[in-house]
C-alpha cells in the first residue's frame, strides 16, 4: 500500500489546492520534526517530483512561521534571516515545481502582547487572501 494515501488523504486535497500553506513554529532554526516526516511521506518520487511527479507543479507554497525571539538577521544575535533559515523549504518547492511565496513570520512570539498577537492574526488573515510575491532562487 502506498503510504502517501494513508496520511489522512493529504494528496487528493493537495492536488485540488491552488495554494498550500505550511504553518509552524521555528524550532532550533528549523521546522518541526513532524513536518519533515510529513514531507518525507507525502512529497514522494513519482507524485511530487521525478518524471511523472507533477501533482504540485504550478501551485503556490506559502510558509507561515512563528519565531520565539526577535533577534533574527545578519546584524542580530542569530546571524541569519528567517528567509535564509527557510531555504530548505524553498529548495523543496523548486524541486517539486511549486511557486515559493514570500513567507509570513511573527517575530518575538514567546513574549508577544495580546494586542500585538491580535494585530499579527489580522495581518496573517489578510496575507492569506492576497497575491503574495514569489521569491526567486536566491531571495
């Protein structure tokens, strides 16, 4: 039995979608292990990539993350931007033929005020509904 169809029917849903949103907290400068497992089991050769793997070609991939701290950037403590830390997902998007959209990030989530959390939620809702810029390979 093909594992991709055992995962709660993800593949038919993904095939019908125009935009796929992966939403998660950044943990240790990366995505959570369960997301990686999901990628390994769903984004399979022959379905998502390879000669006949065109199920997601032309669809949009939007990454939405929360980050506990607000010190990400070349001149800050972390030394890397969120876009740089998400580069593996951008590369995956390229491999499977999806358009990689500019990610949405909420910084300082571990100490965000209720007011700023509400504002971020409203911004996220608007972001999900608008045309978002596609990032190029090295953006």
